[in-house]
C-alpha cells in the first residue's frame, strides 16, 4: 500500500508544518497506522490521532489498495471528533 498526496494536501501540510512543525512522515504514519478511523462524507475516511495537544485529522480515500490523502488539519476540538469506544463487558 502506498500513500498518494493531492496537491491540496501538500499545500496544507506546508501550513501545518509552519504552525506546529508537523512532518510529512508523521502524517504518512498516521494514515498507515491511525489511532482511529472516522467515517467522512461519501467514501472518505478520516485517519486521526491525538498529537500536539489536539487532534490531527487526515481525510483520505482508498484508491485500489492505496490511500489518497485529500487534506490534513489539526483541531483542538478533540471531543467533537474523537469517538470513545464503549466496552460492553
């Protein structure tokens, strides 16, 4: 599986690199090994992980067996997006 970057995602990465020092390797690691995957609109999935005292979210599409990164963004609103898994035991 490989990661395909859209132009928009690369431009957003530049902005978040300036703001928080987020590295491309961190984003790619999150896409390949997300702490959580949330459903997005239509066939978009959102890889997310807690970092930089907030939540890094990476919307992506599965294209064949690859993951196409659509954009990235960081938010402080963890509780809005993070879905706690309830233990049914």
